[in-house]
């Protein structure tokens, strides 16, 4: 259903942090043309929820308890090609914003923004626009033009979405076999991902890979937990 002034747009929230979901519910409830139609803390419940609530827009975090938000965006886009999605995350936009857009989201908003900016982004996406920062917009245009802009020389930017997902899982103490089971891949495939991650990050062995992964996950969690609402 197209967004218009008389239709209360239905917003689904997918975030593993209860206080974030609560804050979003309260914020959206203040808007006369928006309403929360459902929420989920994980990816596994998302598709049944989409089928039962028919959301106009899904607001998705990148870090979920059972999945990577970018993978979820891709999966939703494959099944529901016209579904509008907005990624709302504490993760570095230099690393994740373009990936989110390429996966099928129509916007990326950092959780540091003011509530009014988030609502503006939601409204923009509902109207069919792209809601990103000026820097992300410039990077997107550069990508479409076939050029690359400076990424701050962050080696993490060289990792694929799947490699970042594997890297994060390893940093959370999940074994290669368990990663393979969660992603529906063979242990050999995950080993190959691990080898490529080590090569791209310039790490000499698995011990250094795990140490860096743990440090990265710890920092991501620290940033996320600084803004629980």
C-alpha cells in the first residue's frame, strides 16, 4: 500500500535490545501517521511476522541474536521484493551503510541521531526516498560511477558481508562447526572464509584472528550498550 497522509503506516521493529524496541515504540506512537504493527528480537520470527502484519516499513538492526541484519535484509528482499527497509544501527556507517543499501535497504540511520532525524528518515523511506547521510550518499554515487572513495583505510572494509558475519561469530566464541551449522554451510566453507579473513586483515594465525575478532566484537557491544534507549 503506498504511503499517504491518511494511511497510518505500519512499522515493524527488528532489534535484539528490549530498550531500543521500547524507545522506538514510544517514538513512533507520538506520530499520528505511524504505528508499530509488530516487533521481533531475532531473525527467525521475522517472516511469519511479515506475513501476519504486512508492514509498510521494517526497521532493522545489524546485530541480532541469531543473524546478521544485512543477511536478513537480503533474505527479505529475495522474498518480498517491494518491502521497504531501514537499517538503524550503532555500527560504523563507513563500513555498513553502503552494504545495507546494496543488500536492499532504502536507508541507514545511526542510533546516535536525534529522534526527529529518525522519524524524518522513516517518513522519507515510506515516500520512496533514500535516507542516508551526506557522506554515504557521496559514496553511493561514487560506487555507481565506478569509483571508490577513501574508507579511512579500515581493513574491515575489505571483508565481504559473509566474512564480517563469520568474523563476528568467531569473536563471540562460536566454533567453526557451530558457525557452519548456523549459516547452513560446510565446516570447510567456513574454514575458507576464515583463511580469507586472515589474509585480508594481515593476521598470521588463528590465534591472532580470534583475538582481533574478540576485540572488535567487544568494542561493537560497548558502543551499542552506551545507547540502550
